[in-house]
């Protein structure tokens, strides 16, 4: 049904390794767009983002105000939507044919390909400003490139791994971060002995639980298998089942917080991120947005001073490279037939100054390579170090394979962890969803 090729997923993030490692390129910081179609006529746009609290929400309010000051004919109505609700609400709005936002969050990969196939998003290939292109480089746009055309503006690069409390590790007598699952299991035993919940998991939202499966698949599957585009992927390799079996065996050791299946990921002190923020658990598997989310949930609303990070450990007998990483590239897109000012706004938020503000507000890794000097968080610096050395990097599997297959995958993982399915059932559900297109 879809003509798009999802194989750009690997290229997008693998090439971003070089992007992050590269020095700053030349160019000015002008935010002017390559678009000449903007006019002084009144324009009203709606803007959907996923930052509902704290510095991130304030950043978008300030950024929109700054853009409106430079463009007095433009009014942007902001709607902050809880991250876990974004994909569903957006899909409903885009399909409604009238209630869709002008500017919306786009996650790239297969999810974006689905929107492109529905003819619901603007091609901005020739409207990205020269300054933005020079500051970003070409590589980071690959996650938003479908059939050679660019449909979104990246704002952050988000590789995943395990965040942990250095203080709780020290309390439990753990002197080094785990590099293998044997070492991780040993650390979990020490944490339990010290009366500390080892790992926080927000299983209520499905995707955090599925991330554990994704990373087991990254370690169990070869590069060739894990990077096969959905159009050619038959999920017949035994590594897909092994990933589920490995996760089930790990879950059976009781490493997660009690009630993890009803725990949310990021909403409040009782969420999995909140547990890490308040030293109620020692670890959480997350992407590079984690330092900012955790900071918003600490008692004083400031960064967690003892937050550290390490890569997902190696799996015994796995065919994947132990240095391989998985992550995402977040960004924003314009609906089909949006006014020219929409792309003006995308260029505005991609500028060096805007991206520096974004990185500080969200405590994350900006997509603009000239803005990456502002990253000072020690955990994020460790992420960059591992990312730069990764042999290859792939998109989150639910992003890489699109929403239908991604939902089936995430649901299958949760069912298995809840005792309502098996590792084989995960593969069956994914195959069925893939066959439906």
C-alpha cells in the first residue's frame, strides 16, 4: 500500500553519529526562511507540542512570542499535549480533514511515512533556509526524508540507554556500571539487598516496556536483520523470539517496581521517571529526553545531581554488536497546504540561538550541530561519547516500522509481561500487523 522506503531509519541515526562528532560548520545565525511566499496578511496557525510542564512548556511559549514579534501578522495558538496522547490525537486530527494542527510534532521514520502516504504533510525540501542547512548538515534530515523529499524539521537527537542514580549505586556497593547482563543482574541483587527498587518501568504507557524488547532485539539480532526495512522484513529470524524470551527471563527475576504495569512513564512523582527523580528506584531505560523529564519531577524542580548513564548491556549469545545504539530524532512538520509562515516557523526554531535555548530548556541533545556546545549535563555527555563510538544506530522500532506495526509490537510486549501472552505471540502480532500494511 505504501511506496515509501523505511530503510532510511538506519542511515538517519548512523549518519547523525558523524554529525554530533563533527566540528561546527560556518554560517550565520539568521532565521530567515528560503520561502518567499509569506505576506503581511493576517495568519493564524495552531501548534501542537508535547511539553506540558516546566521549562519545556515555557520555552515554547517564549519561542512563539519571539516569532510573533518578528512576524506581527502571525498568531500561533499553542496546544500542549501529553506525550503519550500525542500520536493518537494527531492521527485522529489529521484524518478529520479540518481539525488538524498547522504545526505538529513528527517523529520521523515509518510514522512519518504513514502521514506522507496519507498526503497530510507538507514537503519542505526546497524551503529549508541555507543557514539551517549549513548548521545542521544533511545527515540529521534523513529521518524526515521519504522518497527523497524532506517533510519535517529535526529539533533533537535522542539515543537511548539506562539512566541511574549514582548515589543509590554507591549505597548498594556497586562500583562500576554494568556492561553485560550478568553484571546488570549482579547489580540488581545488590540493590535489592540494600532495600532499593532496581529499575523503574512505566508499563501503563506501553512504549517504555516495549523499549526493553527493542534493546534486547538490538542485541540479539544482527545488523542486517534489525535494519531490514518493513517492506522486506518478514520477522522470521529467531532473534525476534529470542528477544522476547530474554526479556521474559529478565522480568522473572523481578527487577522492576511493584505495579509497573499500572505505572505511568512521565506523569508526576509516582511515574517511573518520578521514581528515579526522587530516589525511589535506581535505574530507568529511556532516551536522551530523560535528564529534562527527571529534573521536572525532582522535589526542587532542578536537575538530579547524581544522574548517570550507561549503554544497554551486552546479551550472551546475541548476534548484534554490543556498541550498537537505538534512538530517535524528534522534530516538527507542517500540515499539507499550510501557509508559508509555517515553514518560516520551522526555520526559526532550527536556528543556532533557538536550538541552544531548546537544548537548555529540555536538557537534551539539539539537532543543530552548532548548538551542541551548550550541552553540559554529565549524563548527556556520556550519551554523546557512546553515540559517537556506536558501530550503528537504528530508530526506535515502533517509529521505524510505523504506527500500526509499532502498536502491535508494544501491545504484545505488555501482554507478555502481564502473563497474557508469550514471546512467540509478540512476533505473531507484528507479522499480522505488517501483513495488513
